[in-house]
C-alpha cells in the first residue's frame, strides 16, 4: 500500500495537505486498535493455556533404595511432570511408556522379569499416575569366567583381587558392580605398570529362558614396565646422595605408582622443598624402562616463628622460634626457641641429622633449660641429650639418653638432682585431621629410668601411658581420655618435680588448679606422687559450623600409693572453631570438694 501510495503521489496531483493528514491519522488509529485486540487475544490464549496446565503426581510402590531412585530417574512421566507444555495427551503418552522404562531401570540391578500395574486417573487436582512394581526374582550368575593373562597372571595383587571378586557364581548379577570391578582391574594395571593392559573379552550374556547370566572377563595385561633412570632438576642446594636416600625403588625394579607416592610424601615431608613434582615419562620409555624426573623447588632456608596465647594453666604465654631448614649440603638443620609464660619458661636448641632413611629416621642432639614456678614448686633444670627418632605409618618412636641437673624447692623439700635417664617414647596417632578430628585416637607410652651411682644421685624407674579417643555419636562426638603412671623409687624425696606426678588443670581434672592434686606435706603443700590415674569423658554437640557445646566429667589424682581417693570435676563448655584448632572455654565444678567451687578453664589447640 505504501509503495502504491508513493507512486500515486508522484504521478498525480498532490491532494490538499490537511485532508491527507486526517486520512493517515485515521489509518494509524485503526491499525493500533487492531494490534491491541490481537495482543489481548494472545494474552488470553496464553493465560488459558497456563491455567489449563494440569497438576500431575507420580506414585511408586514395590521398590526402594537405589532401585527406586533409578526408576524415578528413568521414568519420563516423573521427569516431565513440571514441563510447561504438559497436556492431557502428553501425559497419556508418557504413562504408556512407563512399564518399559521401569523394566529398563531395574535391569542393571539384576531384575529381568519385572511386572508393573499402571493406573492413570484424573482427579480434582489434576492427574495421578500410580505404578505397582513387582521386580520378580533377581537374575543369578550361572557361570563366571574371569581370567588375567600376561605377566599380571603371576602378580599377587591381581590374584588377591580375583580371589575376592564383587560378583561370583550364584550371586545376583549387578551391572554396577560388574563395571566397578572392571574399573578396579584397569586401575590396578595402571598403578602396577601394565600400561598395555586391555580387555580382550568383556561380555554378559543373559538367557531369559533359563534365567541366568554368563559373565566372561579376560584382561590381557601385557608386560610390566620397569623403573628407568631417575633425575633431579631445579636449583637444589643439597647433595644428590641425600636425595637418593629418599628414593624407595631402584632402576630395573617393577614400576609402582605407590612407590612414586612414597617418594613424593618423603620429599614433601622433609621440609627442604617448597614444591615437589614427580613425572613418569611413559612416552620416553626404552625397553619398558620408564624414566622418572623429579623437579624440586627449595624452601626458604630460614623459618621464624612468633606466637602468643593464653591458658588458665600457664596464663599468658608466648613463643619466639627459629629453624634453619638446611645448614649444609648434607641436609643438617638446627632450631632454637624461647617459650615464656607466667609459670613456665624454657630455652631450647636442637641439631638434627638425617640418617640412612631420612624420610623416617633422624638423629637429634638437644639442650634445654626449663624453669617451673607454681604455688608449691620452684625448680630450674638443665637437660642435654642425644637420640634417634623413627617415624613410619601411624607410629613415632624416639630413643634418647638424657642427662638432667635440676635444682628445686617443693613444699618443705629442696634438693639438687642429677639424673642420667635412658628415655623411650612410643606414640601412635590415627586421625584424618589432627586439628579437627571427626574420629581418631592418640596413644603415648613413655619409659625412663636412672640408677644411683651411674651419673645419677638417685634411682627411679617410671612408666607413663596416656590415650585419647574421639568417636562420632548422635550427631556429635565423644572424647575419652585417660592417663596412668607409676614410679619405683627407693627415696622419693630426692626426686625432682619434673619426674613426679601431679593432677589437676585444663587437660587433667578440670575444676582444680594446675598441679593442685597429689600427696601433701605436713604444711599442706602439694608435693606430687609416685603414681597417677586420670580419666575424662566428654560429649560435644555442634551448634552450627563454628560452635559446639560440651558436657564433661573428669576424675583423677596423684598418689603416694594407689589407695587414695579420686577427685572429681564436672561441667559445661563452649567450643569455637579457629584456624589453629579449638578455643575451649569450660566452667567446671570440683564436686568432691566440700564447698564445690567453680573454676574457668580456657585452652586453645588441636583435637589430638
């Protein structure tokens, strides 16, 4: 129309301007009214469609657990019940497909004779689809033939996996377990260096007439690759002879990913390196020998430590420390620290030498000055010692020969002690997280002794066993700890405070002051005992992600003989999760004391 009008205007006499404008305005108004009506019509249709969208509910019976979850995942009518284009016709089509989809969903679990009763009804709210499922008998495995061929046929790791398969003859065939078993075999081949391994047979034949499954699986492993030449790279300030002592394998030894992980853990744990990257160069293998490259980035030579804290046992405390991570190319190191608090001070230095197996063994020479001041104790001690430490798996063991001189006043007693003490410490730590342990345990045993006349002016033999266990329970966790110690000494009064037992305090019996429990002298001063028995039970319940509440009961004491009473404390606590561990605030009542006093305890640190 516009093109025609334009032609008319070019070829004809121009009409009077006002009349033309009126006609154009009229045309625009007519078009606007038409568009408005069309928009209202479309809006009405859309509203009618939305209002007509049916409500659909889907109900299942006869299956549960993983089987039910898989049926709902495969069932189109369940997946599309909220679709905006859902109509009555679409619902009927989806409903008709449901029995087949249910059968497909249950087949991986070994059900091949599935019967389904379907019901689709229209209700006042919309539609209801119900499916009563009878899975039928599970399909058993009639024959299982699993074979490992190639060099892996004689590998004990593969034999162990074949001896305890997830599926056996007579078991219900489960496709998920079957695929998982295949992945385990492939993973094991990869980890043990069978890089050419492949399945030459992997089939499952289902005979519905006989209602059995035949499983055939054969892994051809091919040859096992070997460790090839190993090289270190980076700006390394240590002798290669030291680095090679961390390597748990030799050239020509069968390849093992576990051995590479052991090397990675050893180098990371050495504290010499900021970054460790180990690569098995499989593409560069020659005659089945895989080159191993280790890229190292040195840590900063010196690390400094500065910290402060507070505990009701120690009062305000602080630490200033320095560690020289590597002193020379042989990997020797040394460290020193100063610790101060209101009741305890210490200055210590140590020199550490890596031994033949540096990832687990080291020799230590150390010296430490200690000062201990409480209401009843004033002692100062100088200790020098040498020994070895061995750490492997969950265990940490140390064997030291310590010489100690200690000047002390304890109650009405005073003295100067000289002790040459062989000392054995065995500790076992088992937890996925030391700071915040959902579960775990710590067990420690210390044995030490001295004999008068052998650089000692008194004799003793002492054992101290401690343990702590954390177990989840009822949405929270139980924390159980205990300690028992015993001493044999012909002249107890000559023993310094550092080898006597005391109880009471933040990590002993709460409700009592630090080292306030134990035998007393005639003036009522606590002088410590030959024996110790302490136990604690605590239950923590989380109050969100960062806070927990606690109830606890503690009991214990130090004794001259095991015939005294156990002092008891109980109370409540609040816990706050911090980056360095838990802040613990406890209010404890000394329930065996006559006036049952209350005492606050504040500590900060890891769970184990």
